[in-house]
C-alpha cells in the first residue's frame, strides 16, 4: 500500500488487485438486440473488471462511505448506458468531468486512479491513466506562455484523466496580470470538444472549491459530479495507522496503541492536520524514536524488539509535551 500525494491507499490483507492482465483488444461492435431480448448486467468482461475495481476501492480505502457510494452510482449509470446501447437506445454521452472536494490526505488521488480504471473498463477512456497537474503546470508567467503549457498538459492527459490539484489557484481575480483565466478558457474548450476522450477532475479544499466554481460558472456547468471527501474520524485514522504498520512489518504494543489514539485526538485539533498524511508522518517519527531507543541499548535486540513501537516511542512526541507544535 502506498501513500499518495493527496491520500492514503493500501490493500488490506487478502485484498485482490484492482486489475490483472492488460485489457484485451477491442472487439467489433455486437449486433443490436431485439426488443424481447434480455441482457445480464453482470455477465460481460467489462462488468467483471468494474466489480474488481469497486472491490479494490472497498478493500484499500478506509471509511469514505459517501465517496464509495458515488463511485458505484456513476459506474451503475455507465453500465446501464452500455446495456441500452445493446438495444440501440442511444442517449447523449454523460458528462464525466468531476470535482473532488475535501481536506488533504483523504484519498482524492487514489479515487481518481480507480475512477480512471472504471471509465477505461467501460470504454469511456482509451487508457486507465491519470495525469496530475497544478497551477504551475498550466499557467505561464508572461504573455504567450500559458496556452502552450495548458495544451501540453491536455495532450499528455488525452485519452485519460487530467487531475488538477488545488484547482482554485488557477483563478486569481485580485491580480489583473494573472494568466490563470486563459488556462481556464482553454480547459473549457477542451472539456466540451474532447469530452469523448478526456475527463477532467478538479480537486481541492471544499470551501475554496465552492468559491472557485462560483467565480467560473462555465466550469461549474460542465462538472456534473461533485464528490465530497470527509475528514477521517479517530477510529478510521487508527485503522489506517495499523495498516501502515502492518505493511512495514511493525506493530504497536497495547500501550502504544492507546497512546496513538490519544495522539490522534490531540493532533486533529492542531493546525495543518492532513488526515492519513499526518498519520504517516507521525508513524515515521515514532520509528525514528524507536530506532534511537534501540541503538542506545547496551544489550542485544531480537526480532520482536525491531518490530515493536512502544508507548514511549509514541508519547515522546511534542504533541504531548508542546500542544501548539505538530509533534
């Protein structure tokens, strides 16, 4: 399991990977079915691949019940569209551009990757690929610089997902010499003209995303799916910590486990808390304290000693001794 730039992704023990062998080459279009025919929504290969991705999302992401529900709803809509097409019931292609709003470390990047896999499995994307960018990748510093930067990013994302993190930084109305609006206009054009081959996901903090879309109604009208990523509760953060430790062949003593829950309760009230990202950082510092403790011992250490994070390793955090500090 790996910690991504914006969230924590990790398979629980026994979880299957989201996808196995590469997708086979596209088969020729199937003949239309008659009005009396029936289709099994779960029988085709694409449906099986979608189920595998959804199972992986359930397995690797702690919590996020609302996010998982929206992913399943979107997948269901697209699977029904595939079934309708079998009968010649054509409808306009659904808009798949999205907004992911939530705090840092809540899994937005991981969900974008899984969404790309679903859209690829159902034939809406040529590749299950996500190209992440920020303002610096799209907006230039002088006249004539923004258009080529934005178009290059779009070209790299073609056939997949363009993931724009902290999207609200594209728009800076307080600076009349800012070129972010030019990038937004190019994105608007591409989101409309290339909607059959590109999905754009805007991501960032909820309140700032609201302001961003309010200031850019053209963008808001092209984004159909607004998904809210809630902050993790203490129980969920504790579960994430246990998964991270298991991945790296560490474990808490019982006293350390209780101390870490207390650490989480304190740390969540402090500035710059970043959910799973803060959990990862806290565990890395606990490992440093464990290493210093073991090296200072005069005797020998065994396998269990090398694996155990003790209560002392946790409580020496400055969160307990100096609350204003991040510890």
